[in-house]
């Protein structure tokens, strides 16, 4: 197989000799299995982070925006939209022939209060909120029709016990707001893939609720192409057998599975439960931030082993998994440096703070080779 290689050069007798060593990229290693993606911060596609852009171009064949397609960024006021950053994001993906994901259309977080309120601050009616949802989805999805390949239509609609979260969407519209969002997105771009995206579906109660939600939607002929397992994992949670059974539970419904926001938190847990709820906050301190000077070699190896085990499961289900996306590109830009406690030094991804591949990168590529 031809590899887009990371090449190390050497000088011999005054001559530049290439290559001394060629290392496969992630997109090469998993070419026959599934797409490999990354969530991008704005600087990568606006030209302010050239090194980050080059790394993404070399390693990944799918992209997701961290924030610029969320409601608060693209539609901050009732008066209009801010499309320019999102336009740059889509153009970056098109230029580099990538699978482009839109994230996300309907979410209880990072949505302005005006969406749910009238001019006096009172909750709007069901009909009015449905109209606002419809108009937003048609404006955003319609603008990128035929250009964005797949959309996270509804994000994080479940409580930990598997029941529907009582978000403003649910309280004002009712339980059918999810179906309505998918219907509107499908009308706006009939060819785009539509996804439901959620964290902690590896927990039994939440997984059962998620399976039942998707089953109900499919029974109504709602076009759910895939379920997104966010994959915000820890060194000790979840067990890989649970990841395996969670993927199996959704593939049994006849939908694809995407791993959508993958990272592995290596720092001590500072919340009572494992959660990726962005509203979670915790205190930091020295005990919560033990690796300021760098990740010790034994922990680095443990992270590599953890990633190898996870990718072993993903590869086992490669006929059901369409995409594995990391939530970030390098450790420097990871959201886990500030979640759930601010100011921590985390190491959750495959590339270090300088953009160099870690031993976890080698372990993941090794799993791909072994699976051939």
C-alpha cells in the first residue's frame, strides 16, 4: 500500500537521503476499515495554525468542527447568522477531500436563551419553537447541502438513567422534538447522513434508553443513519468488553456506529461519576494535576495499551463502524485540559503538545496492521 508518509531524512556524505524511515499515517493504516477523523478548532481552518492544519491534512480523512456549527456560534441572535467561520471549515474539508461532519443542530447546551423565549422572557409555544428549529435547520443544513456529508442532528438528549432529558426542547415541544429535528434535517438535505450523538452509552441504563430511543425513531421511519458513541473514556472506564457490547447493541438495530469524540483522560477522576456533561465542574489542585512536567513512561505505556485495546474492539466491528473521530488533534488543544477542572495538563490524544506521534499512535497503527 502507498503511504502518505512522515519521512525522516538524514545527511550522508553531504547528500540528503530520503527516506530513512517511513511511518504510515492514521488514514492510511485504517484505509480498509473506517474513516479516521479529528475535531478541529477554528485556527486550523482559518489559517492561524499552519502546523495543526498540516497534521490534519496528513493524518485524517474526516473532520468535525469543535464549535463553529453550534447554535450559539452560527446563529447567536434572532437577527442573523454568522456563517464565515463555518464556511471556512467546509472549504477546508472540500479542499482536502475529507468527509465533512456538521456538529450539531439541536442541543440543550450552547444554545442561546432567545431560542426558547419570547420578547418578555417567557417560554415560547410549541409551535413557535418548532418554527425556530425548522428555520435554523433549513438555513444551516440548506447552506451546506451537498457539501456537509453528515450531521449530528440531536446531541445528548438522554439522562443517565436512560430517560429523556428535560431540556427546553423537550419541555416546550415534547418528546417528539427529536423526530422533528431529524425530519427537518432530512428535508433540508435528503442525501446527508443523519446521526444521534451521545456520551456514556456504555452505562447500562443509559444504553437501554438509547437503544429504545433509536428503535422508536426507526419504527417511525426516521432516517437515523448512525449512532455516535462519543468515546470520552478514562484509563479504567469503561471496560473494553462493555465497549464491545455497546457497539453490538446498536448495530443489532441495523444502524451504523460512529465513535465521535474519542479521547482517554489520564488524570485522576475529580467527579463522583465518569461524565462528559459540559455542565460538570470540579476543583483542581496539585493532586488532580500530577503530570505538569510530562507524562511518566509507565503511564505513557498504559495509555498506549488502553488505545490498543479500544481499537482492537473497533476493528472487530469495522463492518458496523463507519468513522472513528478524535476530539481534538494534539494534547495541547484538548478540552480535557480544562474539563471538568480548569488548568490541568492532560495527555488524552495520539499526538503530543508539539504535534509528534506518541507511543499510543504506534499502538493504534499496530492494531490496524495486525487486523489485516
